[in-house]
C-alpha cells in the first residue's frame, strides 16, 4: 500500500525525492494572486520520512541535495508556466 505526502516546501520535496519517493503530481493554485504549487510524493514508508523531516532530523548529502533541489525547482517553474497559460485554471481570467 502506497502512502502519500503533499508539500509546497521545496526543501521537503527534495528530501523525499532523494529518498526514492515518486513524484506523482504537481498541482498549481492561485494564492493571493500568485501561483503556488503542491507536490505529491508516494512511497510505502513516506510517513516516517515526513516525521523525520518535520522533527529536524533529516540528513542528506549536500551535493546530491543541491542537484536534486535544482531539478525540483525546474519542475515547479514548468508547472507554474503551464498553469499560467491555461485560462480555465485561472478562474476564467
């Protein structure tokens, strides 16, 4: 059985990604006129990873983190551009 975790925090998202969680979805929403993306990850033990992160006990290789963070940020920017180009997702604007 897969477990899921959703976050808007790119550091948290990168931690999941580095721990072999699958990025299953990026969704955009407008918040105060800006686009915010939620990233959803899945993995059987993701709740334990989430607890470790939220307790401040997450550890990663800094070089790997830096590279993965760049990849996550690129996917979010792409999703924001796609969201922004679809009028039906912008509340009719």
